[in-house]
C-alpha cells in the first residue's frame, strides 16, 4: 500500500494485482516434474529438437528471453504434434524461465486440471469451485500438458471455457501441448501418423475455446517425427 500523506489516504500500488496472483497461486500445482527440472537450451534433447524443429526452438528462446514482457502482454504459445517429439520439453522451458523470473505459474496435465475442479464439487464450501477457477484465471502463466486428452463431455467443455475465457478476458498467458494426430482423437501414436491439423483441436474443444486460444497463443509450433521415447527404449533394449 502507498500512503499519500497530503491527501490523508492510502491506495494500492501498481504491483498489487501481481502480488495477489502470486499469493493465490501458491495453492496451485507449480512443480516441474523431475524429468524436466534440468531442461536447458544447451542440454539434450533441446539441441536435437532444434535440428528437426529449429523455428519452434528459436521461438521459445525469444519468449524466454522476454518472459516478463510476454507475460505482461498475455502472450502464450502452443505445441502441436506427434508423441515423443519434444513438445513438453519446450513448454517446460517457458515455465522454468517464468518461475526463475519470480512469476506465478500453475502446471497441470489436462486430466489432472479437471480432476482438481471436480474435487471441489464435493466440498461444503459452495464457493470453492469458483475460488479455484479464479485462481486458475489470475495466475500469471498457466501451463497445460496434453490439453486434448480429456474426453470432451459437456462438463469438460464448460470448465475449459471458464478457464480459457477468464484468462482471455484478463489477458493472462497460456502455454499448452496437444497430441492431435491421425484421426483427431489424440490417441494416435503410429510413427507414420498424418500431420496434425490445428482445426482438429477446434472440433475437440469447441470453436469458441479454440478461437480464444489462437488469439492468445497464435499459430501452433508443429513438431513431427518419430517417437523419441520409443527410440530410447529400443536402444536400451538393444544394449541390454
């Protein structure tokens, strides 16, 4: 609070909204999983990803170098492609830099995010669900892994709209990954799967959600290729 002695009053400083968002975000999931805690531009698999998707890595580096500016503007980013191509590594680079800059970050998989909301329905406090949605709306960066995994029931679409629209209206950044390949179900894992089409996500989460995400995040960064997780498993099995 700032004290104005001449006017004999107090008022909130410009950093007040950010301080409130960070305090409320402490109750949200913000832990980077162990596998991604040491991710870095100079550490594998990022150099390998840069060879197959150089534009995506350059875009992430620009975002990370200007993370304060990007979050202040509500700019987001999304990664679309086949499984095992490095989408999560790039997304966690952004979350890592945001946390290092002291910004509030919430990190969830799509299913876990919906489970957190679903659990609040059983609590005695009828406002607990609204409070959770408000916290998910106000956190400075919301990172969602596997956005299209959840089955698009009416309830799921309603909750996604509450979160996405709230962040859209408040100009809050979203970073997310999506595996919509093959037939558009999000479950296709063949190495020869057809290239992902962004419009499949629109059919999966509704046009109104998709439209807001595109305005917030721009065009997707598409990562295609063989599944690196499978390749590592095969190499390990061969060595064994």
